[in-house]
C-alpha cells in the first residue's frame, strides 16, 4: 500500500502563511504530476495546484499569486507555500500523485483553518 505523508496544516489568522509538504515513497514508479486538492465542508474536492515532472505548474484562479507549488523530484516530495491566507482557504488539503499510467494516489488530508 502506497502511503503519502502530509504535514504542515494548522490554524492561522488571515494574512498569515503556511507550508504544506507531501512525501511519496521513492518506490512509486513513473510519477508524472504531483498536486494539491482541497475540500471544504459540504463542497467537492477541487484542484488547488499541480506541478508536472517537467516543472510546469497550474493553479486555481482563487489562489494565483498567493500560493506556490514546488517539487523535489529526487525526494518525490511536493510542497505548497500558502501566503496571504484567507478564511475561504479553510479546507482539508489532500496531496495527489499521478503516475504516467494513470494510477492516482491520495494522502490522508491535512486540515488548514484560517480565522478572520
């Protein structure tokens, strides 16, 4: 069973920053994209940011200019730097790894709560 290890969530005030980390086991073959999704209560899980093995990134419009995704290919680790956090960023954040054959892996989720 592949386990993605997430860390970095917590409770912050609006305007503050958090950094999420997600480490995937080195034995995962053929990692293509790594990404962060989030799910607020009563809402669907949405893409926040994605980075491909080649370094291309894309972001949800709501986080552009505030969040930065980065990736360490040697460590199979992906990071999400979240600045200028807003209460509407409150959600459970999930790490996702997509293999080149289409297999997806998910982390267990980490809670991010932003108070106003």
